[in-house]
């Protein structure tokens, strides 16, 4: 299960309205360093706020959140494959990203899969699956956890990511989770999110 604290949320500049809603849902004088489950935030503040809170967990959850992002992306890959049933390049890119996160392939092998997915994107009108596949490219080129959880994360350099695959994994979490999640049915996204935040780390 994933947790955060009021202190960690404040450090990440959580919005005042969201913080007020969360604090109102907690016991009076709730300690700023006491754990709060993301499941509680989901219930008190909703899906968007709980997703945002992934940047402020009490443990290093980058691989965990990257895998959750891939789960979001796999949920919508059928949108592309229904239109182009013989083109498996986007699915391969997602599978390779997952393998990279698990240490089963190298960064060079991941980049090869990304180039293949990119050529598929140029040949067809992409569904949400392309957003997820593109996030794999961002993952292989991004750095810094704080940047990875912001809109600017995709702009980080390939050189930085090559030096740090861990930072890349964090970028995948943010980019894929938001782009793929927004494209899929909200209720299904929420089910996936609740499943993952309840998993044992």
C-alpha cells in the first residue's frame, strides 16, 4: 500500500484547496508526519488528487508507478489494434518498456523498440496507445524525479537518462499514467489505480 504525509504533500506544493479537503477528512490535529494512504486520498479528494499524490509517497515508488502506468496503457492499446490489427509495434514498445523496468533488457534495446513504435505513429492516426508508447521514449530520455512528475519531464535530455535508468522509470510513470489514463474510461482507470495502490510494495 502506498502512503504519503501532510508534510510530504506540502513539500511538493499541493494545492491549498486539495489540502483543505484532505485535512477536513482526517482526525483533528492530524500529525503532519503521520502516514495517509493514497486510498484515503482517493476517497476524500478523488482520482486526480490521488494520482497527483504519487509524487509524494513515503517510499521510493518509481518502479511501482511505472508499472501502473503501463497497466493504464495496455488497457487502451486495443484502440489502435482494432484499427490496425497487423501492427504490433505499439504493443511491443510497451512490452519492451516493461521489460526494461524489470531489468530484462538494456536501454539500447528499449530505444530500438521506441523507434519502431515511432514509425508506426507516422503511418497512422494514433489512439491513446500512441500517447503511452511515446511516454516510453520520454522514459528513456528523462531525468530527475521532480521534473519527471511535471509537464516539463519529457524535455529532459537523453544523456541524463542514459546515466540514470531509475529517473527514466519515474518519467514513464508520470507521462504514461496521465496521457493514457485521460484517454481511457474514467471508471476503469480508477479500478486500475485502486488495484495498484492497494498492492504490497
